[in-house]
C-alpha cells in the first residue's frame, strides 16, 4: 500500500516530515507556521540530487522562510543517521546576524545564529535543526526564530 507524503506538528516549533522516501529529487514538502511575532512563515525540506553520493545516502535541504529571517542548510542522511551538514545560508531584514555555526551529530544537523534587530536594541538566539527520528527515515524539523 502506498502511503502519502505527510507532515504534522509534533511538538512546540517541531514539524515531523514523514514518508520522505517517496519524494523525487528536487521535490519538497513544506508546512505553514507562525513566527514569534505572529507573522506567517514556512518550514520545509527538499530532496536534493545525490548523483555524487553513495547510493545509500540521501541529501536534504532544510529551510525556514519567514518575514524577517530566512535560513537553510543541507544535510546528508544514511541509514537514519546524519553523516554531514554543510552550505548554510542566513538572510535577515531589519537586522544583522552573527555567531553562526553549523553542527551535527549522528542524530541531527543544526544551524545556530544570533540576530541583532532594532539597531542593536534587541538580540535573539535563533536555530534551525533537522533531526532523524530513527524510524522510516522520517525527519523532525524544529526551529526558534
């Protein structure tokens, strides 16, 4: 039986993307969310071409797109484990970012950074994280923006 691609809220600022094996290369799934200021945003994942990777690996682009903060990074997953993360990108409107770092363990890839907004009056810690669930190649995407 074919099971459809799906996504669902699975916790505070966490979206579970399921049945990712059914995504074709360059196909994506996204979920509409609301940021901390009540503005619309999107969280998504895209299967990226893996022509240079081993057959058992899958490459994913993980992203958050909001009104004032946009961020993404790439992660490679093999056998329900994160094997690498790379090529982070951060864009802000009305502020600047600093202290960006991209880290990974076998369970997750995480992009962290600080946004300084309002002419330096406010500073916010932000992050975007892709976590393998260990089951059916599902991936949880969580964020703080």
